[in-house]
């Protein structure tokens, strides 16, 4: 598809208007012939064809009839013809024309999206999806440029108006990829359906033979075909999400700290879910004495899906709070004990996996490999499903013995269903932990309000995994709800963290510093940053972006 000239939407509107005008002209010509004949046959009036056309135009536009009306009164067929012309004219001119003309005018008034880019060292994202949106957030946080190559003109225009860097063009077309300056890109991401992605890979390798091409897949069986087409890396976000949910299920029901993020030797960051009935529940951050008792540093907390960094001393820890802490392994283990419920700690039931698609089957495999008993529930009877039923039905939960289960892992492909399933599960068995998949980030807060203990969004996992892959850099723990990155900060050199007011200005926390090959973990307010220091920074995407913008 050529990227020059009128866009497809504009050309379509012009074609529609052309067909309308041709049809209206043919209709008026037909009525002119009919009127000329009727005037002579019924009224004996010998009028020219031009006069007949004049009458038809006057009738269609309702501007009047002049002298022709004098012989209509005595000839009913002419009156009937006049009525028919009036109705047809009003319909054609005043009702139908706007349907064809208005889209053309709107197209003419629109700001057309760019059809080329001169960016370099950027990431070309082929079509825009929620996963791509999460990737854009990651790239923004790292100050890496990008270009979205979008075939749909309306979508491209919408993205352009929203401030995204977009190029209107077909990602399967070599010329469009060249227009996006793919040859100068750091990487090209194919993010469409599996078949289209294969075509994008082939076009990308032709347009930019040396560029790194990353492909996202829904069906793991197509991975080999994408590699054969030329993909340098094939990513399956659903498999990572399934593994991450299963990992959270195994660690949240265990007294062991299995999912901590290792920053350095014996120094880790962890997300700890506060369970109902645990010693920490119902206390404020200050009352809990977490720092004094265990020695860990609380750098943030999730309160019903909203991340706060740092949490206020008077913030109340409830059963859905997730603490983001950093410390030594022994310290984190001590804190783990404060967040566990004695009622849940000794449960020996199964983990109920609801939904047996790619995410659910991967989670089941992960649980099996960890030796955790599990029971798979799905609406369809297929290999691997232990119980056929609807997870939103209390009867199905009862048949799965949810009241004795370690937890419910919701791997559903519909967020509305997941929210309702969470409500039902909490109603049937409040003590059973609910770990849920969200397909859209907007659903995370709903799932927490419904009672989910832990929620992980597919788009977030995919975006972080892609960022790590395309930049060939480590985005620590892509499955985490926060982002932890290693970065340098020239704007902080020679300044203390307190003097630069890092936390207040960015909501980020510097949790460690790599200096001269060693990891410095005692990073207090008076810590002074030196040249060549690499800072380990924690925060959500927009906060990391703010940190890089102010100090990068």
C-alpha cells in the first residue's frame, strides 16, 4: 500500500460522494425526460428538454416552479409527477447528501497523521494494542524514542491527536516500514495476530535486514514459523503471565519468600501480600513497626490497586495491602511471617485454576512442577480439565471444595467475568486467597475492590517483557507490579538524595547504588551520588519516567 497521496479514509469518502453525484444526476435526467414527455402527452405543452431540466432542478431544490404550474391543475398525472419529484428531491438533497458530504468535510478538516518519520535509534511498534501501549510507557520511562506504525487511518489519527509518535502505513508493506525509518531502528516489534505478525517479520527483514525483530505470539505452536520468517526473538506474554500467577500462588500460600527480586548478593526487593488475620492487618504503617522489628525498608505499598510511594505512616494496612520492601533475605523472611495468616499458613488444600487457555494451562504446569496440588476448572471438557463448570457459579466452587482450597487462580480471558468470579469466590469462602489475571490495566482496581488479593495485568507483563527484550537490557522482574531499573543520573552527581528531594519530586526510591563494581545497599537520605554511579531505582512507570526526565 502506498503511503503517499490521500489516505484510505479520504479516498473512500470521495468515492462515495462521486457515486452519489452520479446517481443524483441520473435520477434528475430520468425525471427531466419523463416530465418533458408528460407535459406534451397530458397537457399538450411543447417544452424543450432544457425547460424540463429547469423544472426538475427547481423541484428538487424547492426553489419554486414559475410558469409551468399553470397547466398542472387540470392534469392530475402532472400533479402526481410533481409530488413524486418533490419527495424524491427532498430525500436526495436534504436527507441523503449530508451522509456523503459530511464525512468528506470532516476528512478535509482533520489533521492527517504523519506518513513518515526521521527518528533513529528508536523502536518501531507495528500496530497499536494494549500491550504496545504498555511498551510505550516503558520506553518513555527509559527515554527511548518509538514510532507506532498503524494501518488504520482513523486509529492513527486518534493516536496522533493523543500525542503518540505515529506513522500511518501498513506494517506488512516494505515501503511503510522504510517510511518509519526501520533501517535506523533499535528494534521492530510485530504486535498483531499471529498470521499478520509473520508477514510483518518478512517485510521488516526486507526493509531493515540488520534490525532486531521481536514478535509476540498468542499460540506457542507458531513460534517456530516466526523464527523461520526471521524473528530474532519470539515472546509469549501469556505464558509468562501464567508462570507469574502460579509463582504468586505458590509463594503467597507459603512461608517461604520465593518470588523476591535479587538486586545483589543477599539483598532483595519483594512484594508481600498482607493476609487476613495476619499480625500486620489492621495496623498503620507506623504502628506495625515493620522497619524497627525487621530492619527492612518499606519503599511503597499497593492499597486496593493504587501504588503509594512512600506510604504515609498513618496509612492502614488491610487484607489487600501489598507492601513493597527492600532488605536482606533474613529480614524479608521475618517480615513475611508478619504478613501471613495463621489460618491460611497451614492450609494443605489445592489451588483452583479457573480457565484452561494458554495462561491457565501454563499456570497449571508451573504448579505441577512445584509440587503444588491443583484442580483445573473450565466451561469446556478437554484434556487437562478436572472439573467442567462455570467458576462464577457458587455450585461449581462448592464442587471444587473452595472452602478448603489454598487459593483460586483466575486465568480468565474476560475481565468482567473475572470481577464477578472474584465477588462470588469471596462470598463463598472469604478465607480463600484470590489471585487474578487482568487483560486491561483499567480492570486492576475493579478486581481489587471485588476482593482479589493479587492482580497482574497481561498488558503490563507484555510491555515490560518487550522492553527488556527489544532494548536487550534487564528490566528487573517484568511480572512485578512495579518497575525496578538500573540507570545513571547525571543530574544527581554531587548531590545527596535528601538535598535533591528525589522521593518527593518523583515518587521513586533509590534502593541501591552500584559503585566501582560493588553494590552499596546502605542508601540513606544523606547518601551522595558520584560520577559513574549506577542507581537501582524502584517506582511505577510514570514515576521512573519522571526520574529520568529530572535527573537523567
